[in-house]
C-alpha cells in the first residue's frame, strides 16, 4: 500500500450510530495529518432509514430475532445505501464525485463484545467502493481489539487532535444512542493522558420508551418536549441506576445495544406503568437516567487533575434541552454545543471518521490506547479499492 502523500484531500465520512437515525454523510476538506490536521466541512446531510430498514437492523442486533442471512443481506443493502449517501452529499456540493480522494465509513454496529475482543460493523466496503468509484476505508474497530483494546470509543483520537485547549481542561461528550466522553486535560499538562469511555445510555432507552409509549407514532423526544412535561420519580431513578452495573465499572469500558436492550426498555416501561406513572413521567425519569449517569461518571471517574472547566456536547442529545440543562445543573459547569467551537454537533462523528481514514491512508496510528485499553497505537482500518 502506497501512503497518501497529498497535503489537501477531499473525503466523505460516513457514520451510522446506535440510535439508528440513518446515515450521516460529511463531505470535508482535510489538510495535513496528526496534530497539524485542519478540517473544513463542505456539505453534510443525514439520510434517515425508513421504518422497515430500521426494524430489520434492530432485529439483526438481537440474538432472539437475528439470523445469518439477515445480517448478510443487510451488509450489502447498507453498503448500497451508504454509497447513495456519498453520491447525494457530493451532489449537494460544488465538487464532483471524481474529485473525492476517499470515503471513510464507520459502518453500522450490529454487535459489540469488548470482553471477547469481538465486534461487527456492516455496510460492505467493496459495495461502497464500486458504487462510488472511490477508494474506501472502514471497519476500524477490529484493529484496536486485536491488540487488546475494546474497539471503542474511537472519536477521542480526533478530539485530542482538534479540541485540546492550552489552558482549560475540557470534556467532550457525545450523546448518541450511547453516551461517551473524552477528557482533555490542558495542553500544558503534557504528562496528563487523554482518557475516554462510554458512560452508559445516551438516547437509546429514551427513544425506545417514546416508541413504546406513543405506540410507534414517535421515534424520539424532539427537543425534550415530552420529558419537560413529566416529573422525575427520584426513588425509581435511584433504583434504575443501582440496577445498572455498567455505570460503576472502571474505564476503559464500552457498551451498546447488547446491554441496553429493547427488552430492558420494555421492562422499564412496565415498571413505570405498574407504579402508576404517566408517559411523560416515565420519559422524564429515563431522560434523567441519561443525565445522572453522565454526571455521576464525571464526578466519580474523571481525574481531578484534568482541571475540567467546560463541557462540549455533540450528537443527537445536544438538541434535547432537558438533557443539556440537566447536565449544566448536575455538573455546575458551562455545557455548550460543538457549535461554540465552530464545529457541527450533528456532523462531528462523520467528520471524525473522515479523519480516521486520512490517518490510515497515511499509514499512521489512529487509535487512543488510554481510551480503548489497547496495548499499543495501531493504524485502524481496512481498504477496498474500486478497481
């Protein structure tokens, strides 16, 4: 493999998270690599999954409803959808598809088993490469897991490149289906490592509860409107958090739908109904579960030496006012969207995977061992050529 030598590249980063909202496609211009990386967002769009596709992906994620033929078919179908996302986002820009140097795809996580160094992301890279005519990079997590890491979280590598402040300690939180955070000590504290890990549920349980309570009419709590009308049932919230053994695990740690399952959401819903709580109360309490689990982790597991002074949030949770206001109240710190540092909250992860691809194609390590627990830094990724 000949390393990428161009100073300036055009790339499309693809992300499809555990929320199953759809495929995020970010067209970016990247200059340089490593700590000299500069990135400019040229176009971004989310291509939602239709109801049938979302349901099939959910079925593929759970042992009770999955099958090998379903996963095989979805691998190809998602590859086609991801290729279409690439072509469409480029079509909404001032560049041509033939100008794109590479596509870099996270894929769609079906199952994540960090204790067994096993994970599966689908969305066939060869399909993307041949449908778009672009060099395609993806399937990043296994390379980290092969050297003892959990294969997650990955985005902290990019957080450190782009957002570490000279004087202020920062937390960068991403609230998607799961919630994770990156702890960025000030640059002047060179001896202080960057650590990152999943904190627990992001939107995954809230979204599931909203679907159950609305009988499928609603997919999520837009803006936190439902939660804002309910009352947080504190005693029940304490019980829910005490039941969750993931919250108190030491880092490095990562999680997914394998732990925060649809069955768990259904059990929470039934508990709430049996106690006479309203739909709004249940949503408010489960939303508080997300907020408290993040805040508890910050208070109990983030090193005090990191000198945290501000928190920036990306992912779908940034649009939920109850989550954002709740975090600010719990942490007693400024909690801001990524837009406050001139970055797109919604596009952040798709942009990050474009940067992962850039590092991989330059034959440079792109994981963060202090975040994943890997024994060493490695160049994560696999390559599919269109010819």
